[in-house]
C-alpha cells in the first residue's frame, strides 16, 4: 500500500513541479518553500494542540516524508531533465 501511495503521489507531483518550473522565478527554493510549508503546517497543526505524546509522532513520519519531499524532488528531477522549456 505504501509503495502504491508513494508512486501515485510522485506522479501527481510532476504536474505542479512542471508549473513551478514554468514560473521561472529567481528563487526556486523560496517558491518551493511557500508551496510546501504552509500546507504542511495547516495539515498538521492539530498534532501540536492535541494530547498525543511526543513518542507517537513516529507514526506520522512516512506521511511527513511524502508531504515535505515529493514536490521538491519532482521539481529537481524535472529541472535536471530539462522539461522546463
């Protein structure tokens, strides 16, 4: 199940990555930061306000990996493959 989820999310990240590369901004890192971090905070703020112990955060690490790294990795792959023309 995790492999299928990772593959589907990777494919779905290719479209926004292509669009981010088409922006041709001066700072791709800053654009990626504004694309990834606010949604990560909004999707996970309830974990900070809940009564979960700190040790239970390890359950969420796989999801956080997918949420934080797939769009930057897809952007890096497409920029190396020169699909930003």
